[in-house]
C-alpha cells in the first residue's frame, strides 16, 4: 500500500527529495522522504485526536501545496478516506458534496487566487451540522499539528476505502466515486508499466491534485515509485517550464490545455525541458497540429489517453507508437483492460463501427457514495463499466472517442454539469427555455454555449450564476438568444442542431 511505500522510502532514502511545491510567486518548498513521512504521521495523530474514525471521510479543498500531500497521507495513515475537493468549487458545490459525505473535518486555505476560502467554508458550515472542524491553512494547520498527541498506530487493510472523489456525471449532479487502497495502487502499477516509468523519473503535476489526473497519475505514482513529484500551485506556463527545467522533469500527464500553453512558451523562449521524455495529454482530444509542434518543440513523445474517475486509465498511447497513432487516437487498452463497442441493445459491434464504449478492468471503483441505483446503472451484467462515451475501435485495437452519449461538456478536462446549469437558468424570470451545448475551442477543446428563449443578456446571466455561487468553470461562455429550441415530436431538444449552430458561430 502507498502508506507502506512512503515508510519504506523514508527508511531507505531519508534525505532524498520527495515533494517540491512551486508557489504562485515562484517560491519553492521541499520535503525529503523522512520529512514527508514524519509530517504525515503528525497529521494522522492530529486527526485521531479530533476523533476521526476508520472509514470516515476527511475533506480538503487545497491547491497543489505540500500540505495536500501530507494531509492525504495522514488521512490514509489514520485509516480514514481522502475527500479532495477542487479549489474552484464554491458554496453551491461544497454544500452538496460535504452534505453527501458527512465529513466532520475540512481543510481549506485562507486565500487562494483572490478567493477567501475560509469565508466560503464559514458560509456553508451552518447548513452542515456534521461539519465540526474547519482547519484553515496555514495558521490552523500549524496549531492542529502542534496540539497532536502521541503516535497512535492504526492497522489499515488493502481493501479499505482510500478515496472519495466527486465527479460530475451525465445527469449533471456530482457523484462520489469510491476507491480502495489496493485498486488505486494497482492502477498506479499498470500505469507505471505501460509508460515504462522507473527510479530515474521525476513526475510533474500541474493538474490539480484534487482531480484524479493529479491525485493518481501524479502524486500516487510518484509515491509508489519513490521519485520526486514537482507540484505547481497555480497554473502559469512560464513558471511551469522553469520548474521542469530546474528539477529535470521526465514525465507529465495533464489535460491538453497544459500541453498547448507549455509548447507555446517553450517555442517563444527557445527553451525545451531537456529531460522530458513523455507527455500524456488527457481530458480532451489533442489537435493534430499541436501534437506535431509539441513533439518538435518539447523534444518528447506526446500522445493521448482515456480514463475516468470510476475506471482509472483504460487506454493510452505507448512509448514508441507511431506519431499518427499516438496523437490521432486515444491509444490502446492497457494490459489489465478489455474494451468493447456495443449497440444500444448491448450487442458487440465489429471493428471500426461507432457505438457505446464499455471497459472491463481490475481498477474499477467500489461504487457511488449513497447511490446504489447509479452504481447498478453504470455496470453491465458481465462487469463492464458503461462509460457514457461513443467510440470506435479499429482492427489494430486503437480507440477513437467520438462523442458522449449524454450531454456533458468537456472544458479542458473538466466536465461541465449541463443539466444542473440548465435547471438553474430555467429558474431565471427572463428565461422561458434554455439548452446548453458544446462549442469547439482550439485551446480547451470545448466551451459552453447557452441557447436561451427569453430576454436574458450575457452579463445578467453571469451575475445570476455568480449569485448562486456556481463555479466559474461551469459558466456558459457564449449566449445566443433564439425564438425557440428545435425539438422532436416527443418534445426532446435536438441538441445536435444546436451544436451545429454553435460550431458555425465559432467559424464565422
């Protein structure tokens, strides 16, 4: 298990670099393996002192700082479950997620990127009677550790829950996916094997640690391997490139916009991250020209991959794949994964045919928190996970994701809960009808376009969403007023027609 791995690294290489955190101002903080292990034990003791029980959820809404790693490890050492929450979340999302998890402990920063997280936590706390402790970093965190009692060891089994990670599903309502210790570690091992990672690697984590990309494919694989992980608190391509060059980064897995920004800065400065070998772009398709240019500018292998919070990584390009396969597809199945395309009746389709994309893996989630009916819906009778994506698999086994069965917009790797935002806008007095669809975007892959029947203007829409404390990432970035929405005879909105209109709006 990962907690045993960290203890072993602390014994065998106590003074070697374990975690580096690059702050928004470029400042750097580091922990060695012995320091990391000692800090995690202090967190575990403090949590046990607060009465945290085995299997209980501990929430932390933190950017990519050292404390994210120490709190995550401390939570696991205490036998509790990590509940990372994205820093972009505001009162609306926090209230729902903390209410679902019934977490009694929440860690937040005092301020991050101009947002007062302590004030947000204070605002939601009255509606969450279970939430007993809000610990604000840095002061509250330091006081908590100083008050920690003597070491209290807890036995942690591999099949215990380790992670609760909320993901916006196709219904628009966040769903809490649960993962066990052994499953996350197995997923990390398959990932390490597929990409040929080893003791000489340095892992760069620009993606949020509160997202599975950063949590599992950044932090967890680095802890498993016993190699340095380089965290970046707030995204800035210049700062990122400097960190990659300074610390000799060899491997990155992040959403396509990170690749685009890094490539642009490296090209402009005429400086490549010399040690970089592999960049795995996830969350959105890689534009062909960007991938070609990135390989040339960064001097590394660049390719695509596909995974979900529920199933972990399912398919990916592999080092040595032909460039057109690496970036022109979503790769091939990992060794532990079976993939198939089926029609709506569940019959498997031949190679090259488009249909429902399903995956069978030994890294599948335990289920959705408090939602057994959704867990049952997500799985077939023979144990395949219904991804909700449409795809094709060619005769060589390469996958190409072609769309989504249900309506979720993929904005640079973050899924916009369309149904939730539509329902909210429907409640505005100036709106009589609304539909939100994806419009293409060169950098993020997709942005949200709202088609509204009514008299709403763009600024009023943004003020309304802001008033309802909706994360800005979920706000539509274009508003089109229409006389009516195209519908089928049964009354369903024909969103394919609206997507075509949105595409024309971008190209004209």
